[in-house]
């Protein structure tokens, strides 16, 4: 028999989420699990009985930030000895009991053990520390209903883990082997989201292109999701350049509600570095793929990830990255300095590009991308684009902010539009990050 817990008897859980969109989606799964076992989410740390940090290990800087945050939380809340503090996510998986030794946290739970949270929290509330860091080959949380607060746009993990083993990357070690959710389970969840009024979904995985379920691939999943409701906007991330099939390109081209936007991390423009990174494609393969995408999906927007200063990277190889950026002309990019991660194959190569060289190369990459983004955005001035309203713009309540199918942020006067509305906006000016315009018509 289901246990009914009155609102005032429910313990309050506060979660801070760091890192990628997968972590945001995981936090909703965690809250789904906890809500079912008698906890209520709170947005205020001072109200909380349980404080959880869902963490990221991708770069050293991300981990340092969390160590600092844990020290602050432990100090700030030292007057509440009954408070339970836990670490979730990739750092929990990587550092395990070291986190208990260093920060005296109560629980440490890796990405595949969230079902154990209620049990571990029971123990912690009774005064014992607990760890759950086993990785699974099968866990996909397919049956868990994520706890979502926002009503327009939803993240949905369709697969977990990664089998790519890029030599710089900690993810295969912290999130384990690749596994996919069932197509039927994903479609069911999306039908529910549409019923609840969601207008946009983003399908998530470290490499969505290797999604597989009983003979269905990612293109089949996208078709099925797009067919749930033709008014639902469907996005996805991340695509690995080796696995993005022509079938997927055709699928995107043939559905109006599959957004014309592909995040296609390249990491480097040099074949020698790509090989050292174990990216399994060449510059030529990547550029040919980009050509096919652009010719089959007119107006497609592309973004990427780039790492500066991978071990042994020469000046010449850095310039090959810049020239690839010029050739592709990305709409946007996430750009990082190489950060050595203990346990990865690249760690053994050392970290021989001096920090000031990495920083200078990164600055050159960022400055080139800003110039290209500015030019690409400038080409939209004078055109009318369809924008889905997200909410008030960051700078003024009199302005709304929304995104186009190509994921461009557009700011325009509020009028009577509300989040989720589709509005036609004529673009009057553009910066490298934002388009600005006037509504010329809207519809729901
Ligand atoms: N699976 C996705 C992919 O392959 O693009 C993204 C995973 S990772 C969380 C996001 C980005 O972080 C990567 O594309 C890469 O550019 C960057 N990254 C990963 N490990 C890194 C490292 N050790 N140093 C710097 N950047 C790193
Ligand atoms: Fe990391 Fe490469 Fe997997 Fe992306 S594809 S998560 S960069 S190992």
C-alpha cells in the first residue's frame, strides 16, 4: 500500500547542479526518486534537511569549484548538525570515499546508483555515512518520472554512458558504458510532456548517434518523437562526427519540427591531434560531413566544442584548428583549455603545452569564433525568424527572450506574448551572441 506523507512531515531536499545538461536531467531523476520516497524539493538551502551537489569532473576547474562550495556549505551550515550533505554525479564516482575524508560529507552517490538514495539517506539521517558508486551496464532510469518544475522546455536522457574513450575525457570512467532507454519509454514520456503543456524537448546523450533499441537507431527515435506532435520542437545533443549517419541528416531534413541545429564537437582541426585524442575521424571526414549537412538542411546552424593545448599540440596544429573554424563557420562554440584528468590515456602524455600558450591559443580561438558568430548573425538582419518565447530577457522585463529553431537567442518587446508562444520576429540588429527585433506576428 502506498504510504501517504503529509506535506509538513516531508523532509526538504535542496540540490545544486553543476556541469552539463545530462546533470540537469539527472537532478530531475534524483528529485523524482526522492519525491516518491517522501522528500519535497526546496529552492532555499536554509530550509533544507538534505543538501545535494550534483557534480562535474570534466575539467579540473569544475572540481575545484565544487571543493570550494563544499567547504563554504559545511561552514555556513555548521550550526545544523542534523543536516545531511551529499555529493552526486561524476565527482562522486571519481573521488568516492576521498570526499568523505576531505569534506566529511554524509553520502557519496555516483550516476548509476540514484535508486539507492532513499536508503542511503535513511542511514545518513540516522548518523551513518554511505557510498553508492557501482557503475551499471543496464541502468537507464527508464521507469522513473523525472521531477520537472519548468513548463515549456524539457531535457530527456535517452542514453547514458559513453564507449568512445576520447583520450582526454573522464566521462567513460565516471558514467560507465553506453546504454539506451527504450524507444517506447522515451515516446511515452514525451506524450506525457506534451499533455502537460511542454513545447520543446531536448534528447540527451554523450553520443546520441549511437542510440540503439531492438533494431531502432537514433534517426528512428527522432522520427518517432517528432511524430508525437508536429507543434513540439525537438532538439538533441551531442552528436559524434563519426556516427552521424546520412539517414539522420535525411530525417532532420524531412521533419519541420526537428530543429535545424546540430552540435558537432570537432575538438581540433589537426589530423595528428585528432588521432592522439582517439576521435576516430579525420579533418577531411568532418568537413565532408559538414558539407552534406549544409547541402541537405538549408539554413542549418552548427556549433562545436574545441580544446586548446592538447599535449604535444604545435603552433601549426593550432592554426589548423583556426582554419577549420574559418571553413565551417560555426554559429557558436564551447571552447576550453586542455585540462589533464588523472586516469585518462592523455594524462600519461604529460601536459607539455605551457599554460600561457594554451591561454593565448584559447583567446585566439574565442576571438575568431566571436568574429564568425557576429558575421553569421549579421546575415540574419532584415529577415523574419520564428521564435519560441522562453521568458523575460535578462536585462529588462519589457523585453522577451526566446530562441529560433537554429538555437539563436532573440530579444524583442514583450507585447502580450507568454512563454511557449511562437512569434515571428523581424530582426533589426545583431551582436555575436544575440539577435534583436520587432514582432511581426505571433501564434500559439
Ligand atoms: N560527449 C560529448 C562530446 O563528445 O562532445 C561531450 C562531453 S564533454 C562533457 C563536453 C566537452 O568537454 C567535450 O566535447 C570537450 O571539448 C570538453 N572536454 C572534455 N574533457 C576535457 C578535458 N580533459 N580538458 C578540456 N576539455 C575537455
Ligand atoms: Fe567524452 Fe568523447 Fe565520450 Fe564525448 S564522446 S563523452 S568527449 S569520451
